């Protein structure tokens, strides 16, 4: 994984910062977590910590709701999106493995 993507996944933002950045209430953010639309990490004090990717997803949710999507439709959309990303990641791993095998075998 590239360093940029690692940084985007790093959970460092507390709820108060996320509320300011997204203009969402804490209750709405917790609701989206209950609906399994976001998955913030927890620190030792059991406080939620959010990544840049979590914030992007919250903004996507907010936009989709304003476009009259239901929560169920948003869930389905995110499931499709997550599956596509998993497939792309698996494909990249296969390509890298294939390239390494070809290099090691001298068939390059």
C-alpha cells in the first residue's frame, strides 16, 4: 500500500473535528456507524477516531442523502464499492506475485 493511502487510513481525528469538517452532528455520525456505513477506530479511552477516508465517506453519505438516496441504498452502493476495491487489490497482488515469479525464474 502506498504511503499516501496509509496516511488516509490513519485514524487521528476526534469526533469534534469530524463534526466541524462535515457539518454533521455527533448523533448522525453515531447513527451512520450503527448502520455500518463507517467504521471509526477506538482509542484506549474508547473515544472514536476517524481517518481522512472516514471523513470522505461521511461527506459522500451526506451528499447521497441530499440526492434522496435511502440508507439502504447507500449501504448497497458502499458494499459494491468495497467489493470492487477488494477485487482491484487482489488483482494487484496477483500481478505483483506473477511478476516476482517471472523475475525469479529468469523468464522475464
